[in-house]
C-alpha cells in the first residue's frame, strides 16, 4: 500500500466533517474520490499532505504516521507529493517558468540550467511548450490548470494529488485535462489521488473509485462495481450526474 488512512476524524467550525475515514491507496493506482460539494473532499486532501491535523486517526506513508510528525519531518514527507489545487494558485507576478520552477529552486539542489531543462520538459508534457515567459494573467483557465499540473509534476513526485482538476472548464477542455492525467500517470508511475464531482472525468481516469458521504467512505471499488451497485445513495449521486441505468439495472 502506498498510503493508508485509518479512522480519520475532523470537525470544523463545530461541525463533524470527517467522521472516521478508512482508505487504502495502492502503489501506482489512480484513485478517484467522488462526493457532493461540501462533503469534505478538500479537507481530506489537506490531511493527506499534512496541511490539516486530524482530531483523531492516522495516515500512514512509508511506515510513518504523518499525523504525528514534527513540522520539519513533515516537510521532508511532503516533498514526495505534487498537488494540483482547486484554484490553480499560480503566483501572478511570476512567469510560467518561475511558477513551475519555484519548488525546485527552493530545494536548492539543482543548477539553473537543470531547472530550466526540467521546467521545459514539464511544460512539454502538458502541451504548453514555449510558454515559459508568459504571465498567468495572459492564460486561459484551461491553460492555468495545465501550468498547475506542470508545477505538480516537475519534482517527479511519488504521489500526485488533484483537487477538482476539471472544475470550471468547458467539456472539451475538461476531457483534454482527463487525457493529460492519464498521460502523466503513464509517464511518471506516480500514485494519483483525484478529488472531483465530475463523474465523466472520474470514470475516464480512475482505476478505482471511492465515494465520500456523511464523513465516511461509503463505497470503494472498480467502475464496474459502481455500475452495479444497488446502494440508493450512490445511485442517486450518479443519476444526478445524468448517468443512466439500463434495463438490466446497470449503469450505462
Ligand atoms: N478552514 C475551515 N474552517 C471551517 N470550516 C471549514 C474549513 N474548511 C472546510 N470547512 C467546512 O468543511 C466542509 C467540507 O469542506 P470541503 O472544502 O472539504 O468540501 P468539498 O467536498 O471539497 O466541496 P467542493 O466539492 O465544493 O469543493 C464544508 O462544510 C466547509 O464549510
Ligand atoms: Mg473542494
């Protein structure tokens, strides 16, 4: 297992958000976490990269419970994670290349030339070759997402976490981001966790799907199992996304 979450609990503003999340993520898989808006998907991701501490529970990476690490130890573990944020979170005053290279510069181990090469390679991977000197303000929403992806992969992380990678994009751009996620997975052999409420996207990129509902993982399985699930809550969520059931009772 690449990552193991046990009995994770977190209340925010006096309200229970995570109420005992159990989840095991396998090495190299792409796990999609689906759930309604406000159910706690972003909160769960923030726990996985150590930006939030749980009230109770454990998160195991490489034999270490990262919820118990000191800040210094946590920084080391966090270097294994690349994160694509819900809002692209680019720094407006920096060029595309400076944004993407920021984490490499901070680590201070690579020469300027090597960083330049790695940034160009990451830009090429996301289909934005030659955009090094543009400013974020000059880019469309879809292009900013791509730069966010390039920034996450440039460190060649073991884990790639995506928060709503297709939100706010038109369907054509959303599907092209989906293809990019699959492409990056094939080239980097990372373990990916993708949080979304885009059902089409979920089915096209996932190995397995987890469904977060009422603060726990209500379902975890392969797309085929989602299609044949008889859980009314799961079926309602998917029919809200206009996925239809056939006469045999399975999702189409
Ligand atoms: N820092 C915070 N302080 C107080 N409440 C918070 C905080 N962060 C999140 N919450 C609450 O926790 C709940 C879950 O929020 P979260 O952002 O994880 O939802 P989400 O599943 O990512 O939703 P969406 O799909 O809309 O992004 C919400 O009710 C939210 O108001
Ligand atoms: Mg969210």
